C-alpha cells in the first residue's frame, strides 16, 4: 500500500467534515455575536445580571444562620468565577478552531487544484482555489470575531468579579458587625 495514496485519501475524507465544521462555526459565531451585542446593550444600560444574581447569593449566604460566613461567601465567589471561566471556553475554542479549520479547508482543495493544474484543467483549478481561499477567509474571520468577543468579555468578567469581591467584603463586614463576637477572657 502506498503511503502517499493513503494520506491523500485521508485528507480527501476530511474535506467534507472540515467544511461542515466551518459552516457550523460560522453559524455559532453569528449567534455568539448576537448574544455579545445583547450583553453589550444590557451593560450599556448599567445593568449587570450576573453581578445581581451572585450578589443575591452572597446576601443569602450572609443571612444563613450558623454557617461559616467566610466559607459560604467564598464558595459563592468561587462559583461565580467558575461560571465566568466556563462561559469563555467556547469562545476560546472558536479563536483557535476557526483559523485551524480554515487552514485545513485551504490545504485540502489545493491538492486537487494542483492536480487540475498538472492535467491542464483550468476550470477545476479555479474551482478548488476559490474554495481554498474562501475557507481561509472564513476561518480567519471566525477567529477574529471570537477573539474580540473573548477580549471584551474577559474585561467585563474581571470588572464583575471585582465588584462581587467588593460586595462580598462589605456583606461580610456588615454581617460580622451585626453579630456579637465572642472575646476570650
């Protein structure tokens, strides 16, 4: 069995899945851009739903009787941080996957284009080159859009987590001031 033939067949088998994944990532990126625009509009109006939700959880933890207040509030902050990191994972994946799939979508049809060139089949060459360069452009566009979304959302999440930490510190101090502390004799 000829290894070059095997590699050629494997790459040709990957072509359709690569193009389908690129199209799926385009759709996902458009949805992500819409969600990003909605989040930006909400933040522009001065609302931060994630901060409000976690602040309510901090208030509930601070009001819970008999609980170790420091640990309960720290647990809420850890959950908030974990949720914010988890929400960025898909965007970070698209930052890397878009250009990678675009490159694969470029190189696979280039082999067929070079075959067309060798045979003198210029229409086949042109068809494969159009697909190749289109895949490159789409992959890079996905990566750029996802990178912009990731950068802005990371900034938002840092601001939100800082606001939550400050809120948690105030809630902790207020709860400690409201409850009598035992002093050793």
